[in-house]
C-alpha cells in the first residue's frame, strides 16, 4: 500500500527520511532523556513464526467513507502490509443503512461488527474487522444514556476480552467535560473491571486524553483544552491506571515522544497528541511483545496504533 498519498515508500513501508516529521523532537518541554518515537528503530524484532500471538490494530479513521475513497489508500494493502488479525476502528461516521457496503472491506477478514450512532446520524461509530471469529460480541456498556452513540464493541476471545472504545470528547468550550469525567469514565471503568473478573481485558481505541506532559506537544498551552484538562487526566488515572490497566506504549517506551493525533496542518511539524491507546490488564502486560504507532499512515488526523500479544 502507498502509506502516504503521493510519497515514495521504502521497502519497509516508510517514506524516505526527509519525509518523516515524526522523527523530529519538537516538544516544548522536552527532558534530556526524551527522544522522538521512530518505529523503524524502536520496534523489537518480529516474533518467530512458531510463536503463537495475536496482532491487533486500532485506528480512528475520522470518517471511514472519506478514508477508503482517498487517493492512495488501500484497505487490502494495509492488511497485507501489517498482517494484523483484528482491526478496531473508531469514528466511522456511518449510519446503519451504510454498513453493508463496508462489510467486505478487506478480503480474508470475514468477521465484522459495527456500532452506529442512533441519536446523531453520521456521528461517532465503531467497528471491528477480524479474521479470527470471536466467542461472543457485545455492543455498548449496557447503560442506555451511554449507548446511543455507537462507542463500544466488546469481543470475547479465548484468552481475553477486546474492548474497542471511542471515548466522548469533552468538546468545544468543554461542554461535555462533566458528563465525560463524572458519568462516562466511571461507568466505562466499572464495565471493564466486571469483564476482568472473567478474563483479562484489552482496551483499544481513542480515549481522548493525553495522559501526561510527554504525550502532547505544548502542555502549558493546552491545559484548558479538551483532552488535556486536569479533570480528564485525573479521571484517566483514577478510572483506568490506578485500577490496574497498563498503558502498553508507555510501559515499552517510557521516554519516547510519540503522537497519534495531529491538528490541521500540524502533522508536518510533529505538533501532536497521543490520544490512542492499548491498555491491558496487569495479568497480561508481560505478554505484550510490541506496542507501536504507525505515523506514516496518514489518511486520517489520527495514525493507527498496533499491539502484538503473545498468547
């Protein structure tokens, strides 16, 4: 696949060095030990072919129709290049009547599950596309006030639950901040902890919060912005981190400045945010072989993230 429309791509799937803005450390408050995340040099060697594992990709596409119709994009090419087992999508922006045309998005991935917003059409929405058939599938949190925007799909596999989540954005003027931190976050936390009583849990998706200063380009300027308020960061720690969910990228790369989201025209200068995560139960944190970002896949304002889990 052509990972960035119009750009030459090397044999490893990445554009030439001069076109890799994510390798430039532009953080306003950088510490001496910090370095820019570079997947070409910071990812571990692949597992041997006889090691049983599952590879999961998560991507906020910010409109699935827009992505698949963008020149240079190939869903099949992404599948062939990354060879993932499961693809979690957020912000599909689909209505239920449109789902049928996307069910066979990638050949060989015959299991797909879709959740669409019913309160505001063409808004939010999640999907999971998998070549591994899950044991069971559940939609939503089971709480009506949280389940009308198509934000949660849970797949049960033999060794774990996979929760694909698109957490509500606090919005312009922080209009949904109170709802987010006082209602959604605790309910989501309780939901995944209940699942965890049966099996370990993997949370994948856009959690709409940059956890720490290292996770955002210009922290002082964003403390009153949705995604980096004190309230949101404290809620993340209270409802997820302190309840035993491990941020796999940060565990693997404690000093790497890696972003997954860039505002308009900011990708080229690497002024971004890390809003997308794989969180896992502590009991399986040591089974994570790799937690990574694919910054060269630029068809959305988010880049995909990946997880390789040894089974």
